[in-house]
């Protein structure tokens, strides 16, 4: 029977993974900058995006913004590397289990030891994965908040500049609640990567209750209960 050997040299994997992440980060950063430049130059929505928020990514004040984006990109590369390590760890774990069930004597003892080593490696990789996930949530949310503050100042400044908010009342189709629209648009614009806007418009409670009561009345089976429920539904509608 062949000797059980680990898939990776786990003792040197920290250095190897750091080098892998660094190389992947450089390649990813170059590709990202080129892709963003092409999108901003040759697509309509890219030009619109740059016109709205391009000032946030230009000038000396944008240096912390790009550094923050670089950290977020590094977090993505670390997540990819951890996924690779999980696959190697899983291979070592199940290979050790197979060898333990099939082996005898010293080979079986070595396989059992290899299994527990693989489990310790799993604990270390899992802790790194959890820490990276929590840190990524914090970094992403902080980036979005700073971006949202900048956009709020910019768009409300445009709205207030030159008494535009006052002159807007005399156009043919005035905008309803422009301040609320600015807030909602900024919310959707900045949380697009996360796909979870913090403000969700809700239906009118009475409309929701009426729709709910209609669904319940259709599915109602007890005559006595149905009669009382439909009466309440009509009175509330």
C-alpha cells in the first residue's frame, strides 16, 4: 500500500499562499483598471456612471478610495485562495479516512494521524475564512458609507445650487419629493454590488391587508370562520 502523503506542504503554505495572493492581486488590479477604463470609454452606462461619481475617484483625495478598493480586491483573492486550500484539505481528510479503513498496522495508524492533522488544518483554514468574511463585511460597508456621504453632498449641492430647488416648481413636470428621490437613488446606486438597499419601499398597510384577506378568504374551509373573516375584510376594505 502506498504511503499517505499530504496534498500540500502545509508547513510552508502560509508563505506560498501569500505569494499566490500577491500575484493574483497584481493581475486582478491591472485587469480591473483596464476593464473600468474600457467600460467608461465605450459604454453608455459607463459614461453615465463616471459623470455621476467620477469625482470620487479622481484627484489627490481619491488616494484613500483606491487604497480601500485595493484592500477589498485583496480580500477577494484571499477568499479564492482559501477555497483552494479547503479543497486540498478535504482531499487529505478523505484520503486519510480511506487509508485508515483499508490499511493495517502501521499504515492504519499513520492514516489516523493524518486524518487528525487534516482536521487541525481545517480548523485553521475555517478560522481564517470566518475572520476574512467578517472583515470583508466591515470594509465593504465602510466603503459604501463613505461613498454615500460623498454622493449625498454632491447631488444635494447640485439641487440647491442656483436656487434649482425653487425654479423646479415652475417647470411643466415638477419632480415630486426630489430630496427623497436623491436618497433612494444614492442608496440603490451605492449598494448595487451588495444588492441589498437599506431602504425598501413598502406597500400601503391597508392594501396589504386587503390582498391578504382575499387570499385567506379564498382558501378558507370553515363556513363559520369564513363568514366572520369576510365580514371583517369588507369592513376594512
